C-alpha cells in the first residue's frame, strides 16, 4: 500500500504543477515578448489576461483535428504523445529538497524517484528520447517542410548532447555524484555555487541546454521564418498543443537542471542554508527558492529569445562542434587539474582558475579566431 | 543581371573591431535594447490604445474612407438621382442600382434599390468622386464586421441608416444647390 | 582408413545417443525439450513472417506466422524455470505465477518489458518499411533498458538509452529519411536469407536455453556459487523479497562499483578502447576534411574575402 502511495502522490503533484506552470509560462512568454516589442500582450481574458491559458486550452481542445492525406496515421498520432511523455518523464528525478514532517521522523525526499543513483543521466537519457517525437512528427506529416524540420532537429539535438554531457562532467567531478540531491548538497555545504567556480562549464551548459530545448537562437527544427512551423506544421488542435506543452516542459527541465547543477538548487545563503533537519517551513522556503531561481533562468531564456539573432544551420553546427565541444574539454581539463592538485576546500583558487580559463578563451577568440579566418581555413567541399 | 555587371556595387563587410570580435558587446547591446523597451512598456509608456473602449481619433474624419452612406436631403428623401455614375466608376463592380420614375417633381429618377456589396468594395472612394449630387459618401466607420455574406451586402435602407448614424459627427461635405429647386446639379455644366 | 569410417561414425553416433539419453535423464530435461519445441515453433512462425519476394499478398502466411510466434511466446512464459532453491521451487509452478504478492509488481513489470522487447524485435525484422524497423529497434532498446533497470543496473540502462536510442537510432533515422524521402528501395523491404537467419536465431536461442538449464543444474548440485549463476528471474525474486529494497542504503553502489571495475580492474582495456576511438575520430575527420578536386570546380571556390559568389 504505502509502497506505491507515496510516489503516486508525488507524481500527481509534479504532473499537475508542471502542466499549470507550462500554461502560465506561455502567458509569461507572450507578455514578455509583447513588452519587449512595445505591446501589451494578452490582457482581455480576466485581469491582466490571467485566464488566457484557460481560454487557450479550451481552444486547443475544441479545434478541429486534421490528419493530412498521405500522412502516416499511426506515427502521426504517436509523435506528439511520445514527445510529451518523454518531456514529463524527465521530472522523475528532479529534486525539490526534502522534508522532515515531525522531529525525529524519517525525512521525506521531495522527489518522485529518490535515491536514483543516476539522477542526472536519467534526465539526459529521457531528454534524448524527445528527439523521436520531433523526427516522427516531421516524417509522418508527409510535408517537405516538416521533414526538413525533423532532419534538422535530429542532427541538432544529437550534436548538442555532446557539449551538454561534457559541460556537466566538471560538476560531477566537484560533487562526486550523479545524484542531483548530492550535487545541490555539495554546493550548499561549500557555499559556492558551481557557476562561480566553473564559468566555462556554465556557459557551455546554458548554450547547449538552450539548443536542446530548441529555444530561439537555436530554433532551427521549427523556425517559422523558413519552414512555416517545422515539424509541427501539419499539426492542429490538441496534437499541436502537446508539442507546445512539450516544448515548454523542455524549457522547465533545462531551467531546473541549470539551477540544480550551477546555481545552488534550493540553497541561498541566509534564507535557505544547509541544514540536516528541515521542517515544514524550511521545506516550503526551499521549494520557493528553487522555483524562483528557475523562473529567473526561464525569464533569461525568454529575454535572449528577443534580443539575439538566430543562427544559420551551418553556424549552428559549427558552434556545437568547433566552439562548444572544445570549450567543454577545456573546462573539463581545468576541473580535473583542480580536483587532482588542489585542497578539496580550496574553492577560491578553483574559481580564479575557472575565470582565468574564460579570459583566455575570450582573448583567443578575439585575437585569432574571427569568422572570416575560420571560413577561409575550413577544408571541405567547396 | 550578370554577376559581373558594372551596375552591381560590391560592398565589403565592415571590419570588426576588437570589441566586436569579443562577441560580448554586441550581445550585451541586444540585451540592453530589449530590456529598455521592456521596462518602458512596463512603466506604462507604451503606445497601445485599448481599442473598443478607446476609439481612435481621426485628424479629419471627412477624408477617411470607411463604410458608405447614402445622404438625405432636407426633406429626408434620398439624395440619389439614380444616374449610375458611381456604378460606372466603381472598379470593383460592387454597386448595383435599379432606378425608376421619381415620384417627386425635382428629379426624373430615383433609386428603387441601391445595393453595395461591402465585401467586394475596395474603399477607393471613386463613387464619392463620381457622384454629381453628393449622394454617396464614405464615412469614417472602419470596424465593419458581419457574421454572414448576406449581412455585408448593404441595401438602400441600411445605407440611409448609416447616414442617420453618422450625420451628426460628419456633416455632408457639400450642400450643393438645393435639390428641390431647379434642375439637378449634375446638369449645370 | 575409409573402411573404418562407418564404424567410427557408428561409434560417434552411439556416443552421442548415450549422451543424449543421459541428458534426458537429468531432472529438468523434459522442460528443456519443451522449451526447444516451443522455440522451434517460434522460429517457424518468424520465418513465415519475414518479408520475402516482391509480391505483398502473403497475408495468410504472415497471419499464421504471427499466430505461431505469439503462441510460442505465451507458452514460453508458462514454462517452469528450474531452480536450485527448494523453497522457491515448491512455491512456484510456472514463471508467470512464481512471484509472491509483494513482488508481483516487479514480476509483471518484468513480463511486460520482456514481451515488449520480444514483440518489437519481431516487428523490427518483419516490417517492410525501414523507418518502422528503426523505430521498433528503438522500442527494443527501451524495453531492454527497462529490464536493466529492473535488475538494478541503472547506469547500463541510462547508457543504453543515451547511446543507442538517443544517438545511434536517431542517426539511422536521419540517414533513412535523408536517403529515401520517396520510399524504400527494394533491398530494404525484403529480408535477405530468411531461412538461414531464422535457423541461426533458433540455434542461438536454443543454446541460451540449454545454458540456463545447465546453470540451474549446477545449482542443484551445488557446483557453483549461488550468486554468480542464478537465473535472472530468481534474482528478481530474491532482491524483491529483501527487506526494504526500494530504499537502498548504499546509494553509490552501482555507479561507484562500475567506476572501480572500469578504472581499476580493466584500466588498460579502457585506455586501449579510448585510443582506438580517438583514432577512429581522427580518421573520420581526415576523410571528411579532404578537399574534393572535381573537374570544373574551382579548388577554393572563394576569393580572398571568403565570399564564393563574387567574381574575381
């Protein structure tokens, strides 16, 4: 009885919370986009447009479902379901801290699957399954633009998984575990968030995470400018809604990972310090801190969406293979050297070395590697 | 045009300075620009008007080309004399007039039916230009909506009611000679 | 010498027959024979289902094959698994009903995952569309990684998904979609050598069943340590009956153990494989980066400013 009751409650909570969060993130995104373009955004449904997500949801459900002629029916229907399932499943190992309901009781881990040894790897594995929805949707639609979107996404997501994995190894080295709880605890105990210690890894992770979530500077799989809607061009009504949901779930996952790996998770000096016994109040404060940090990261992603130009496809691939992977390797080298030769408590020297590496890379990029030169030197079919 | 044509002027890309090659300054420029706009709108200094509550104000409503109206004269009769000049001038062929013998002494004909298909109309204002008696005019009503195609085909009564609706705000552009005395103004010249 | 051949052959045959007879007298040989028969039925079904020839109207064959394969799968699930542990053996009749009430969820998860893997594997080799084959392959990998997870091999399951399902099958799909947007070629929807491949598969699975039987027999005799050669179903049964197996206390056991095994016990192999992979990557870059000297194409194609559309 109790064996399955506790995970079930957690699953229901997390799924409902993420669905609601996605619905309102869409509103936030539209508001932020509007404000940056001197507009007001949705403000008709309810005060400040607060009921807009409900109206959007009703619209998604009530609109006409279309399956294009010549589409592969089975795969066309499976694609949105699979991408949404993969995006939701990734939340199984994301920790929200823990709770001691009464003094002396066993602590309750606020995670669906606590004590999973490979928490981070699990998220990556499930995240890598999200490609299937995109590829299937693109292929099954029987549409050239959709197929192009699917092809682009398969190459892009597979390429950016490599720098994503590389950037995380530094964090694993310093924390000594793949479990997300342990990674947060390591940051909370040391008082240093890993982004200050490994700025290069943080940069690579943010860029690759943005690409994995197909956010706007890297939105080549769907790019409205060239491919109409990319892989979801032919999708209507709730099936399109599932794709949109999954997209925002990916965004939330990336934001959670960024916060957990580099920004200290639930830890905040003074407000939510490291302590073993956490009562109801402490647990709620931690969840709040975690979620506010996550929201800030998401807002940053929305900010860069409207600020920076998009990449061309060859530039995208060049950034993955010629910039991000070398940067990830440099970060790994610095971290490995620090871990081997420095005192485990000596985080100041590590941070100084990390920022020196950033400075060196920036200086190298400025002096030796500007776009014109690399294009001339690039070998290959002319 | 051939790629080696003399008419093409090739422009080299501007050289990036050190700051440009650091990539940092352009990125920060972009971020600060959007942030400036964000906070300006957030302070309430945007440009948006709340449309249905706040009606837009035209500098001069008399030169706006919106929904048509059929003007009435002082006795409340339709001013139109069924001369078909507007229907002839219309490039979209959206005006359909059936004229008959006029019951009034001051003119020979009047429109038995006067139908404008507002969906075909391109709001060019040629009918207004062509009308010799200033009977047809374009008003400043711009939010023309309807639930069916039939609803958007305006007949004489509807066009006259548009006049009743807008005559206070937008007076007739030219009174012209009084319709009840003398020959129709179209025959003056 | 040739004159002795019949005698030699006869003696060999009689020896084999003796061995066979003695094997039949083993306690679980009936079970093995039954499993082998079921496997043969499954193999025949698979052979009937494999896509052959140009004509697509072999619907009847496919239905019979599918029925045979399903039947053999169901029968295989009901075969008793020989075990060395008396208390487990007395409690269970077949593998399907062998799980106690507290481990039923684990047992059914195992069966669901195993069935998914097997069915998708069959679908993978019998479907005519290469895109479908690749997708069924991905499902096989997911089922396998679920089985790994059930056995506690968390790292292996995650690595299977990331490396195979997340990268390799996606690359397959990429190539298939890029190469055949208009439809599959002939060689892609016909099975090559269906008979031979079915036979090979049958022999492999028979050997697997025999090995299972052999290891179980060793257990009965106490010839091996229990932990090393236990059939997997028993490990599930055992580990799920352990007190509070859901909350493992030594959370770092798996990954740390794997790391120790890789980098202490097999460090030389790991290094050699690493060097091999590096050489492969460098070689791939060398091949891909080689400039193509096609006639009519300028060697650089670009002038000094790097723009390739500008006349020189």
